[in-house]
C-alpha cells in the first residue's frame, strides 16, 4: 500500500496524466463522477487525491488543464521582461524558503565537456513523475523528467552534455538539492552547462514569476538580442535543468505552448499546477 508521502509525488502525476488524456478524449471537461469512473476510482478518493496534490478541486483543475489555458495566461499573466530583470530569481514565492544560487560555469569549463569533472546522479520522485538529477560539487547540472520520453532517453540526453565526465550513481549526494527544488525546503544550487548566450536566456527564464508566462520574443528583447528569437527558442529547448530554470513558462506569441524538451504533457501539467497553486493562496 502506498503511504501518504508517496501520494504527494509520482503517483499523483501518473493519475493526473491519465486524467488529462481522458479530458482531451472527451473534448472538454468531465463531471467528477464520470472522470473518476474512467480512472477506476471513487469520486471521493479522486477528489481527495487531487485536492491534496494541487490544492484545488478536480473541477477547478480541469480548467487549468484546458488546452486554452496557455492563451489565458498570455492574456492575463503575460510578463514583458525588462533587460534589467534578466538576471535574478523567479518571483512570486515559487518555492517559499528556497534559496537558489546561480553559479554559471566558466566558458573554459563548459568547453571541456566535463573532462576531469565528477558528476553524481540519481533518480527521484517529483510532482511531475520520475526525474533524473545530476550534480557537480557546485550544484545541479541536470534535471530531466522521464514520464514522456523514457528513462534511457533522458539519461542519454543529460549525460551527453558531459561526455568526458566521471558519472557516478550517488543519489544521497544530491538528494538535499532535489528535495529543495520540489518541496521548497533548504537550498538548491545550480551549475548548468552552457555558453554565454544560453546562460543569458536561462537567467531571463528565472525572472518570470510563478504562474506567469513570457514569449520567446520577450526573452530575446530582455537579453538585448531582439532579433534572435529563433536562437532563444533553441537555448530554451537546451535548458538542462527542468522546472528550476522554468523553460515551461516560455510560450509562443499566439498562445500556443510551443515545444518542451521533456514532453508537452509535462509542460502543460506544470503550468496548470503552478496556476492552481497560485490561485489557491
């Protein structure tokens, strides 16, 4: 039997993912009884499950899961980033007492592709399914969701950014940082592999407040390269640290979700989760 702690993590996301598929197949929202029945649960259990995870009722959460939610965010919570805000932390109390320290690596260290670098890695539960995390002694350098693309693909993707590194499975070494990332307790440090342009883009992403979005053109303007929208999109897609560097908050000017390196269902779920929690406060 699952304990209550487990019910706050991966199991919740698995149920939510199935619910999202059922809602999409129905072409719109489903009454609580119908949705619970499709998931093989009682309405009371399903309601308790989702209320515990996201803080709102399943009916309310369906509104955030709707395909038009990104357009509503663009209309109501569109953040036009200023260049002065390009470096800093994401706002809105996203992780409460989490102190996120940015320690961008030197160009030389990035170019070395991890040569002589020891990197610890491990798999962990999260509110959005299983994640693979990697970290140097300075901080997290990789955080990828496996629900859509699979564990092997995510591992290959993250390890491929450090082809010369000494990778060691040591989950205990980075568990405190992963816990801080998703539960808002303690400190999480970042040490992402990237060039100067990518670092600027990732810093701009971190300036987007929780439950808000910015367009790729906003981000390009914020880093002083308004004509580099396509390059910005590439840098957003190459973000190695999912969730903490919130590339899920970057959307198209049309209100479309755009792409997401770890799978669009995960991006949609994170945006819904953040919006629901922000509105429940």
